[in-house]
C-alpha cells in the first residue's frame, strides 16, 4: 500500500537528488534535501484539507491528481510562479526574468523580496478566509468545543468571515503605513499595495469558493442522476454509462484542488529564498516536497484516516489560520520558516492525539470510534 501510493514520490526524490548532484555537486544535494523537508513540513495541513476533497473522487482522478496535478504544482507554482512575480514587479518581460533567475541570482532574489508584501497579503487573506469559514460553520463534531460552539453561533451572521478578514487587512495595511511614515514615508506605496493585494486575495477566495460550491452541487446532482439512470437501466435492462458524469464533476473538483494548492504554495516559495536563490535547486527541492504532499493526500484518503481521526481536519484548518496570520506578520517582520513549519506540525499532531483519545474513549464506552458519534471535543 505504502509503496503503491508513494512509489512516484520515491522515484522523483531519487531523480531530483541525482539531478542536484549533477547540477551543483554535494552542496546542491544538501540544499535540495533541506528544501524538500521544508515543503513537506509547511504543507502537511495542505494534504489533510486536500484529502477532504479528494475522497469524493474515484481512483482515476486520484491518479490524475498525482500525475498531471504534480506537473502543475511543480512547474507552475514552484518554477513559473516566482519568475512571473519578478516579471510583474520589475515590469520586465518573462524572458528577461528567466535570464535574471539564471544569471543574476542576487538581483532576482531582491526583486522577489520586494514583491513579498503583495504576495503575503494575497496569500494571507485567501488562507484566512478558508480558516474563518471553517470555524464559523456549525459542525456535529467539535474539537475545541469551548471555542467552536460560540463561534458557530456567531457564524449565523451573514458575511461575518469577509467582514473580519477585511478589518484584519485594514489594520495590517495601516500598521504597515504608520511604520513606513515614521521612517520618512519611503514605503507608503507598499501599504496601498498590501491593501489592494489583500482585497484581490479576498475576491479570489470568493470566486474559488463560489465555483467550488457549484462543483460540489454539480457532483451531488450528477450522483443523483447516475442513481436514477441505474434504476431506469435495471427496469429496461439497458446498460448505463456513469463514467462521463462522474468524470465531468471530478474534473471540476480537480481544478478547484489546483487553485487551493496554489494558495498553499506561497509560503514555501517565499521561504525557499531564505535557503537558496538558485531557481533550479528551488524547483527541485520544492518539487520533491510537493510530490510527497500529494502522495500523503492520496494515502489519507485510501486509508480512511480522516474518518478514523475526526479532529485532523480541525487541526489542519487551525494550522491554516496560523499560517495566514504568519504570512500577514511577515509583511513587516521576518519569521523563521522553522517556526512556521513547527506551528502546523504541532497543531496537527495535537488534533491527531485528541482523535486517538476520543476513539479510545468511545471504544471503552462500547462505541466504534467512528465519526457518526457526535463528539464534544477535548
């Protein structure tokens, strides 16, 4: 099971590390290995959230997510995205940006660093909305019940998530502007950039959220249509093709997953510059890490881990909230990537431990530890 699910990841790791040695010797090997670990630690919450969506897909689309999806994740977000950011922020063509990335690495890193406030504001707001929408939703199973019960009641207020996110964005941009003004106002424009980028992040979330809602409804409708068609086929004795219907809905969900993955990759790409400004090593290291995150996602789905350990999804969303706050704070202050990674790992480990305790308690009471039982949290 493990080899089947992680086989591609092991193969990509071997190829990536060999390419690193060929490209820059053993120092390059070390850098790629560190970047791989960084990406995995920063993206474990990504795997848990993805698994919640991926479990609605069949084995074929899970395989597509592991192959085509990885190409988009590795080459799109880990290789093309930093180049596009530099091209936009420096107002140069993509070919010039690639030339900078390969031949003037210091200038390239400086341009990406200059673009960091807008990237952090965009990504921070997108992830913050995912977190807020999660904690304001009333759920049967609650992890930190003392906190989630009152928040669920507040969540009945329309557009509360968007209002809170906008207030946080305004405070962030004002703090940034005040700080800049105290230093002669040299970076006042950056405060405006933060505000605009954050609003764009919010708009993107609303569009993606709306589309995902549509995709999920589409999936449910087509499942109902498929069931009706099967019932009709039984009566008439005719065969029915359900693959096209399931495939179309799964394709929509696949697109949503790719957009979601892109929003998670911001912190990994930015954090990688603290280790190297070589775009080739960055793509190799983050690409290997992204592969493991995808394999882990499929593993969680096939093992039914989210059903067995019901607080894992909660822990992942709290980690997303922490990551969103960290991204917004990094607009002004530098935060070590190790801290960012550890926060997510600790929250998910805590939620896993809580899930194990809950399962043991239910087993002792004569239950089966399954999520059908309404939990009161710990």
